[in-house]
C-alpha cells in the first residue's frame, strides 16, 4: 500500500458514513450492548477528536481517530479497516500516523479500549507490536470482561 494516503476527515462523506455504520453494526452484532464503546459519527465530530481516513487512490480503505483526554494523553478511537483491505498494512499505517500525532502534541500516554473477543485478536496483536501494554480501565471506563484496556508510554 505504498500509495496509501492518510487525510484528516470532516466526516461528511458518504463513504466514511457507510464505513462507520458498518463498524457500529458489527460491534453491536458481536458485543453486548453495555460493552459497545464505539462512537457514532456525531460523537466523532466532537472538538476533542481528530479523525483520519486512509485512501488507496480514491478508495477508502480505513479510518482511525485520536481523542484528547487531557493535555498530556489521548485515546485511540474508531480504528477500522475495510474488510477487503485487511491484512495489508492499513491499520499499521493509521496507527503509526496516530502515534506520530500524539508525539507531536506532546502526549505522555496513549490509551485504547478494544474488545476481548476472538475477532479482535489481530487488533490486540497489532497494538502489542507497537508497544501497547495491558492495563486496567482508564478515564470513564469501568472493569468489563468484554473489554481489554491498553496503554503506550510516549515519554
């Protein structure tokens, strides 16, 4: 995916709306309702969230977001790769972009919550490859057997 471009996105395009609807639908299909922490498109438009889309030429292939928790830390949100492009390095490129932005902002820590189910094994392996470590809940999250919490120190 050498042609992959990552762009800040205003969340107004049909392609991204469709991908985020698919993402939420999938989360609700495999996760109990009380454990779904994926944000809908309106929540992703919050001023403390920066959202990016990944494109291969004019084809949307993935997305990811960075939510500012405070002046020294952020949370990764809405990491998603279009099904036809999985296992091609899209998620790695988006994650690298988010980590680089977190460094640029001067964050000390980057956090994330993901699902504990088997479908998310590749995602957890990706985060571990990039230096994330398991930890307990952070921010407003509470202990949840369906969730896995991770953190990467950037200091």
